[in-house]
C-alpha cells in the first residue's frame, strides 16, 4: 500500500471517531425526545462557557506579555543596584586606604619610640651586667682567698652567665680583660679545690697547710666544681677513685696468695665493706649526680678483670685440664674406661694452630666435664663482646670511607668480624664441641644478620625523595594573597612543580660507597659458606644437621642485588633527561642528516662519567659489574624503544620525512655502539665485552632499528606494508603494531583495516606452520625443529611469549628464521578462508583438530 493510501485511510478513521464522539455527547445531552424542549437553554449555556474560556485565554496571553515586561524592569533595577553597590565598594576601599595611611602616620613616631625604648633597655641591662661583672670579680677573689666555697657558688654562676653575655663584645679591650679575669678565677678555683681534696684525703699531712678542710667545706667545694669545666671534675674523680682503690691494688697484687681464683670471694667482700664505709663517711660530701659509688665499682670491675686476666695468663698451666688429661692418656691406656684398642691408637687431625697430629685423649673430659654445664657463661660473654664490636663497626661505617687510602673495596670491619669468629670457634672447640658450639653458631648467625642490617644496609646511600608540600603551600599562598595577580601566581605554581621533577643522582662518593657495600657483601657471602663448613666440621655429628646459614647467605645475596639495582637506577636517571629531549625533537621537520644528535652525546657523556667509577671500584668483582651492565641494558633499551614510539616522523600530508627517519636511525646506531662499548668506556685497556652482553644489546637495539625501517616503509599498498612488518619484526605484538601506525600518523579508521589485514596475514602464516603436523596425525610430537614447505620453521624457542589478548605475539619468518608455535594466539574459530566455505563441514573438523593440537602442545 502506498503512503498516500495510508494517509487517506488514517484521515477517514479520525473523522469517523470524531463523528462517533459527537453522537455520544448528543445522546448524553438529549437522551429522548422530551429533552429537546430545553435545547435553546442548553445552547445558551454552552455559549456562555465558550465565552468564559475565551476570556481566560485572553487573560493568560496578556499575563504572559506583562511577565516579560516585568522581567525587563527587574533586570534594569538589579543593574542599577549592582552599580550602586560597586560605587559603594569603591568608596569604602578608598576610605580604607586613606585610613591606612593615617594609621601609618600616627604609628610612625610610636615605632621610633619603641625602638629607642628597646635600645635604652638593652643599654641599661648591659651596664648592670658590667657592674655585676666588675664587682663580682673583686668579691670572688676575696672569697677564694678565704676558701669560703659555700659563698662562692652563687656569685660564680652569675658571673659565668654574665661573661657569656659579653662574649659578643670581646673585641673591646676592657671587656676582653674582664673575660680573662673570669677565666683566671675558674682556673685558680680548680687548682685550689684539687689541692684541698688531696690534702684532706692524704694519709699524712704535707706540713705546708695550716689546716684541713672539713667535710662540709669539701661538699661546698664539690658544688663549685660542678660549675667549672667538666674536665676538672673528671680529673678530680679519676684521682679520688684511684686513691680509694689503692688499698685494693696492694692487697690483691698478683704475687699475693689471695689474688688467685680460689680467693675471688675475698675481692667481692672487700668491695662491699669499702662501699659501706665510703657511704657512711663521705656520702654527704659528693653530690648525688656524681655517682661516686658507682664509679668506684666500675673501676673495681675493670681492675679486677685486668688482674685476673694477667694472673690466669701467667698461671695458665694450673687451670689447663686438657694438658693434664693428655698427659694421663700418654701414661695410661684407658682400659678401665672402656676404651677399645682402636681408640687407644687412633690419631686425630691436629687442632687449629697445631703442627702435627696428636693422639686422641682417652681421658678427654674426665675432669673438664665439670665446666660444660657452665659454658653458657662463656657464650653470653661472646654475645656481649660481639654487641660492643657491632656498635664499633656501626660508628666506623658512618665515617667517610677513603677508598684510595684503604686500597681495598671491602670494609675492614668485615675481616675483623670473621677473625673474631675464628678465635671464638677455636676457643669453644677446646672447651666443648657439643651444645656450646651449636649455641655459638646461633650467636654467629645473629650478628651476621645485624652486621648486614646495621653496617651494610645502614651505610648504603639513599636518595631522599623531594616533598611537594612546601612548594604547594607556597604556591597556594601566592594564589590567595592577591587574586589580581592570578596569572603570575599560576606561573609560579607550574615553575615549582617543574623544579620538583628534577632527577636526583648519587655523587661519586655515594657510588663508591655502594660498590664497597657490594664487594663487602660478596666477601661476607663467601666467608659465611666457609664458616658454615668449618662449624659443621668442628661440631659433633648430632648437631651438624642443625647448623644452617642459608638465611644469612640470602641476606647478603639481597644486599648485593639491591646495590646493583641502585647503580642501575642512578645510570638510568642520568639518561632520563636525554630521553625526554629525544621525545621533544621535531623529527618531521628535520631537513638534513648530520652527526649524532645532542641527546646521544648527553647519554654517552653520562656513560663516561658514571661507568668508569663503578667499573674501577668493582675491579675485584668483575662478575657483578657484568651483571650491572646486563641489568642496565635490560631496563634502558625498552625505555628507549618506548620513547622511540612517541617520535613523530610523518609530515602533514601523510608522507614520511625520510631525512628525519635517517637521522633517528643514525642516532639509534650510535646508541647501539655506545652500549656495546659500555663495559670498557673510559678505560685505557680495550677489553672485549662478554658475549652474552653483546648478544642482548645487538638483539634489542637491532629491533629498535627495524622499527624505524618499518616506519620508513610506505603504507600503500597495505599487503606489501604488512609483509614488510612481519619480515623485519617477526615477533611484533598487536600493541606494538598499533604504536608504529601512530608514529606514521595513520588515521584510526585506516588503522582498523590494517590491523585486520595484519591479523589475517599473520594467522595464515601461523596455520601453515601448524596444520601439517595435525594432518599427519602426529599430534603429540615434541619435536622442536621441523622445516615445512614454504620456508616456515617450526621451532619452539625458549622465552617466546604466550598468547594473551591484544598483546599477543604473532611470529612468522622466512626460510632463515624460526617461528615459535606459541605465537599462534588468535581464536581458531575466527579464521576465514576457502575451508570455511565447504558445505560438507570439513572445515569445522579441521578447526577442531587444530584446537586439539594447540591444547596438547601448549597447555
């Protein structure tokens, strides 16, 4: 049916519905003939309603007209009010400025008066201090002559504080003389109080003094001494403590009988008696914060330790049970102890330091067994000594390490630690090679971890990240201070943010320190293995399996890895600015090809500045320097390629700028050469780089060159361009292919067509390399080298990417290259070709075979 016919039919239907409505309405008004009597009245009533509706319509229309006029009037009134308000604001601002000027005029004189008041107050205060200083010096000299130490304390404190106030006027001769007088008073007091103490505690009066000071005067003298130079108090305490322990040194001299170990309780009893006597007689003399009793005790312990060490060293034969046990073994066979004939004649490996093997002692531990239950004291002592040694090592690590003077990159503290370990292990082996040796190994493990954490990791330089809070706060204050200067404040905001983005680098000393931490970690790693082997050799068989230092070796492995990563990050940071400059170059406008670009020169300069320092410092750890080079190129080349994708090489008409492409290709080749020479850059010896390193650089940088060559290839015709892409970049992914199209400024619509063509071309190549094994029925074959017709090589190379999404790897090669089967990542059901058009369904059977093959070979 035509459109005209439909319209006519619709119009007829509408008229019919209107007629029906009229009939229905008429029947409601006049249901019968009798109702027609009031037809005139009904007509009049309806005319009234029509008139009323007309009036309402006119009123609404007029109201709308009046509303527009009212709105216009209201707008004009609002504009007048705004103008009046603006004038009022201007007037208020003007009056505020005048008021501000008036206030400034009023307060100008007040400020001058306030400044004069401060100066006058300062002058009066200085004169008062000067008066106190002059009068105090005179009164102090008199009090010193009378030895009135109780009255000296307060004036001395006041004069000392006043003298500090006058240090800023030391260039004035009179003030300088007064300051020297104060210093002379302090020296005189120190000498006089020291002499008074020596006279008071001397066993016999010297005869030169008329009297001795009482204990109360000595107490006042101690308070005065606390105000003087701390060195004076230290020297006085040193003399006094030595005088208090003089009796102890005579009583327990090494030639006295009570000095031996069996009388050691008498030493402790003497200290108890002496401390009680001292507290009773002289406790009130010394201030509590001097801790004289504790100082006496500490010195007693030190002297006791030294005395016992000297005595035991001289009389070691009296406490050496091993020598006596070996003597008994030479005299007796040990038959009564149950020794077998083999044990009686067995020979042991000589202990550390021995020149010849010794016979096993059948009397071993017959006496020394009594000491074993108390060897935990020895282990705790080793723990304390190592704790003190570790604190010393930490302090040493905080000092600047002078690599040139030390002539070694290994921290000396690491050697000291393992030498101490060796001595402890030899000593413990002489005492016991059972539980105490195992406990000693646990202590070794504990301090190996502490050394790694506190010394090595603690001394590793770190870059402190810049904070943005201060800059943002400054920028916000600029914005809120004056909204009229919005543009300049916004410029300052961006300037601050740009400054915060500056790249941080390590200094040369930091790089050397990192390398030293690395080599020290390597030394510790090797030595820990030797230590573990030696402990297992010394300890009894029951504890061999328990000794395991794999965690400690992992710690040093981690430290080495972290150091290498820090070096790589620093070298990368030096190249960051150059890569940013590369991305900003207008490659599409380059009109000539010259030497390598400035950003390549900057990268090479960074290599020459940084790498020689690292290489020379890691001269003894060549394998880790090689690992550093490997890690750097593994991180840097992908970053370079990502920047390469951002370079625009296409002119506005869609054609490639050949000169820009050639210049970029030249720069890429120069960078490739620089990376190949990286291990020996700046070296006088031209040493060949490791083959593994060279292969990585050549492979990855050749890929970058191929990307540029692909960009230089015209997009038309698309089939030729796609084949060229697969030929130059056989393992390219969809995402990378799209980035190349972006470099060529291909429109999105055209990109979709090219990507679709690329998928079909790559899929056809993948199918040609995979259908052959399925058709032959050898679906489970594991062969990794089958050459198929057409030159496709089936080679499951290690490291080939798996198929996932748009980042799928499509691999196809010519006769001279291999095709990884894992490159086949498209959905098999999406293939289109002649097989899909078969009516008998054979194509679906082939598809299922192919799916089965892929699932079995690539789970």
